[in-house]
C-alpha cells in the first residue's frame, strides 16, 4: 500500500514539473515572440541623414528655391473712351488740375512713389510733350490684342524655363496706367519696398501709316533719376531690349527694322519710372498688312524668342 502511494506522489510531482516547463517555453517563445535578449544600452546609434532634394534642371533662381521674377507689360489695353471713371481710378489714372485723366511722366527726383506733378523732376519729355501724359495718348485699336498674345506666349515659355512671371494685364478689358504697371516690380505691388523683379519688359507693336516693316527696340539714354535704379540702368535696359529683338529677328519672319534700334524716344514714362532694367520692344508694324500677318500667325514663335532673350539676359548678369 505504501509503495502504491509513493508511486502516485512521484507521478504527480513529475506531471507538475512537465507542466511548469511547458508553460515556461510557451511564455518565452510564443508570448514574447522568441527568447529574451539583453540589449547593450551603451551601443552608439548612427542616424541616417535626411536626403537633400535635387534642384530641378532648368530652374532659374536668385537663391535656392526662389525663382527669378519677370514683369511682362502688354502695352495699351481697353480704350479710354470705354472706361468708366471708377475703372480709370482703379487702374492708377489720375486727374490733373484741369480735370483731364492721365498720369505724370516722372517721379520727384529720387522717389518711387511721389509723382512730380510738373516740378521737382528732371523735366525730360518727348518732343512737344510735357510732364503730363493724357490717357487718350495710349488708345489703340488693333495693337492691344497683338501685344497681349505675344506677352502670353512669352509668359508660357518663361514659366517653362523656371521663371516667375507677373503680367501687368491679362485681358483686353484692362488698361492700367504705366505707374500701376510698374508696381508689379515690387513685392505685393508696394513701391515703398525694394524691387524684387529682375526686369520690366514692355511689349508693343509699331505703326507708321502702313509703310514701315520689321522689329526694333527703343533705347534708353541716361540720365534717369528715379529711386532704386543703378548706374548701369540705361545700359542694362538696352542690353535687354537688344537681346530680345535680335532673337525675334532670328527666329521669326520679321526682319530688324533698320538697325533694330529706335533712338529718339528715351523719355518714355516706363524708362522714367521703372526701378529695374526696362526693355521696350516695338515688334513689327501692326498697320502694315505683311507684318500684321506675321504678328498674328507667329505669335507663339515671337513669345518663344522673347523668352530666350530674357533668359540670356538673366543668365549673363
């Protein structure tokens, strides 16, 4: 009887031991997903550096991530006779003492915000002109749309090259004053701040009663005295105009008009008020049937030529 009890006790002890071992194995290999591992907390950890994104090929910038800004001005726009007084006021036109709408050709010397109102300026005016520029002097019929289409094409190609483009007008229902157009050279159109654009490019087409042909740029001729301009302002403006005009003559069916440069209009408002290099293009003659056909059929190519000229200018500065 004693032997039987002893045997039963041994069997129970053995069973308990086996169950304990099974439980230990399950705990470490199933619940803990494998045997426990002792980690050396003194081990040095090497962090992987965050990868730097490559600069997109073809991007043009002043500093990394900041594309250069180009201001394109499609000349003229909505006829003044079709504009309400409110429109004129909103687009930067003002009234002089005689009650006529227009704008002042100059700022006071060294200013970028104070119109001369006939005094305190260099007094440079076009032949038979004055400090005052009447709004009606800018009225055109065919030219505004030609200018706009060429400007939009130039915008497209410049943006493809990586530039930021600011358009002074985007439709033929707009007609900002030159002063208003030049505000796009500044951050948030604020002329009290330092200009942030590279160039101001005026896009126009010429007229001479149907006899003129070809493309040209108008040359700036120092001195100018508005705020922000540098000593090489006129030279840089002419370099910009020449590069763009040469590209147009090279890539389109328009030949250069004469020498390709118009030298007798350096007193234009844009030259007298722009704070940055100002290129002024007279692309073809819209009142000549042959030039008009080219202007209307090769607008995209003209825009491409302008963009290439601007790009070459910006890359050589």
